[in-house]
């Protein structure tokens, strides 16, 4: 699993590439720390190259959403593949996040 962080148009953007499974979630959580410190920035999670996500990865996304909302920031998911979109829809994440195909 690879992550890439960048600032774009005053937003914090993190791209995910690979499988966000339980072993990878520990490192991804560390990589995402800058997002948890999002004061004054909206967050975009670019899932275009995310192949798979387990419940531990989904927990990271949900924890980030809670922190972002508490700071007045918005959290957007882009580029979900059909399988991940279906899982997010089944558990209600589609109703919690701003979900788009692209920006």
C-alpha cells in the first residue's frame, strides 16, 4: 500500500494505491496523521488506485471524518471503484462522506 500526500487548492489530498488491509492500516494511519491535523483545510481522499479496503481501513476513514467535522472541515472521497463503492453503500458510508467520481 502506498500513500501520497499533497496540498492542492488549499485542500489536503491523500492518494491511496494498493490494498488497504489490516497489516497496511498501521502504516497508513501514520501517513494520515497530517490529515488528522487538518485545521482549516478540507480533505480529499483519492481512492482512484485503491484496490481493496478492510474494516480497519474503513475505520481510519471514519475516524478521520469525525475529526475533520469537529474542526469544521469537509471530507470528500473520489474515485471509488465499483466494489468499494458497493461496500461503502452497504455500511452507510456513502451517506456520511461527500462522494464523487472526480473533482
